[in-house]
């Protein structure tokens, strides 16, 4: 378990008001000289001066004794980090400075990172930045999807300018599909989604079991009748065998397992684990099939006939490319509806590998029409939520409302 860096610094060195913040800035306004203004609020200098003293450094070292990434963490929290591939800057400051930082004209949002999540949040931003760096360096050998089996310590309201949401938006703008767990706070009732799973540019995944007949009770739930606050889909996330557990951890049955005949299939020396984090890889695997199928479509002669027929109807079409929004549309289209649950609980419904295989086996003109014709839903997703102007320009979409 990663220890809390800020908490240890506070207890060791007396920086009671110290917090780690990630600030989102307006990329069109931000310039190099603005770093100087950010630097006025940075408290890393005071921290560095403190740990130059042998007594304080030794005390801090003892608290980090079991943490192999001690030096990495100290470095991370004593510099101002400007992420290269999305407009976010991270640094330590005092909590009472946050309102002043927020007033800077180029700053859109300042996110105070909870102590129990500080290094994890920081590290995630670094990982997403590295993914974009590698993808841009060699797009043909890049990424199709990013598996984000994670949640914040507590759910909070979705904010588009949240640095993590900004990072996933930039990831999606390069054609990489962010797949995010809806979180495991569903037992608290409605409005319990992870805020990172709400963004329209991600695939928010909940957990289901019994072949999609039941929603896992702790799977995050949205807000009834809200157009945005709901999972995209749910997938198997309950009957997962953890092969890394020691032999003395026994199988923990879930209500209904015995009736469905699942208990006998689980090795007794392993533990059955559950959560939305385990549903995410299932969906990521299905997304791999989406990319493979779309690639096959580009070399299928029949597709040209389908496109011609759609054009003859006077309808606009999305290019036959596997963009994040097309992946989302495919997943929603293939999902098995769950009549006993509401949209804010399960989104479009349940998917698994068998459903995906059958869907692609039966992919015909009607399916192609549903996926690639730019109707109001698809246009709204692009024009109202994404606003990826360069991305749209690349595919040469006509202006909305054009013939």
C-alpha cells in the first residue's frame, strides 16, 4: 500500500497546512512566464530547506522505511510538475493559498488531492502522460485502450476541469479509449459513481453477475433520469478468481453462487474477489475485438455498398475508423438490456465476451447503419461534449446542420 506522502511530511516536519494540488490551466492562455506565477505559491523550497537538516531527514527516512519508492516520492513532491501532454501542473502548497491560485486568469480549476490519495493521483497523471508520449512517438504501435481499474477514496461530483478528467479527455482525443471503473460505493445508493467514470469521453464500467441478470450491489450508481450520470455498461466483475492468494484463504461464496453452480468451479485455495475493477478488463478485451472488427470492415467490399446506400439517403456518416465514440456506440448497441434495473444503475446493460462474439458474427447493414450514421446522439457526443476540434477536422466532418 502506498503511504501518504503529504501526511508523513506533515507529521515529520510540521507542515500542518501543506497540501498537494493539481491545477488545470487554459492551454490557449498558458505561457512559460505563467510558471513564475505558479512558483510563487510553491512551498517546495521550504520543504527542501527543512530536510537538509540531518535530524529531520533521518526522521522522514524512518517513516518511509518500508517504502521502496522513497526517493521518487520526495522528488515528486518537491518540484513543480508541468505535464507535457495535457494542461495540468502539480505542486505542493499551503491549503489557504488555493483560493489565490484559483484567481489566476489562466487557471481553470485547482484540485486539492486527498491525503490518502496524493501520490496515487500524482502517479496516475504521470502514467497517462507517459502513455500519450509513447503513443505520439509511434502511433502505429500505440494504444487502443487504457484500462483504469481505480476509484478515488470517496465519490464526488463530476467536474470536466478535474485534472484527471482533463487527462483522460486528451487520451481520448488521440483515439485511445479510456475504460474506467464506476467504483464500489453503490451500497450507499444513488449518486455514488466515481467522478472519473462520468465523463462522456470514457467508458464507465459497472459490475454484474449471474450472466447479467443481477447488478453487484456495490457497483456505483448514477442519478435517476440524468443524461450523464450513469454507467456506460456493466460486465462480469464478481466471480473473479484471485490466483495470487495463499492457500489458506478459502473460497468465499456469494449469495446465489451455489444455485448457479459456480461454487464447485472455484479452486478452494484461491479467493473469489469482486468489484468494478475486475469488470473493466473484460470490457477492455471487448474493445480489442472492436478495433479488430473495424479494421476488417475497411477491407470488406460490401462496406462500400453500405456507405453508398447511406449516402443515397442523404445521411452523414462517420468514417470507418475505430474512434472512442464509435467504440462507445458499439458497446451500447451490443449490450443486453437488464429490465430489472434502471439506466442510472446499469447504463445500456450487460456485455461479456460471448455477447461480443455473437454481435460481430451477426454484424450486418442494419448494425452498420446504427453505428456509423451521424444521428443526433452521435453529433451531440462530438459537438457538445468532446469539442475535439483538431480530431473532428482530421476526419473532415461537415459543420453541424450542413446538408
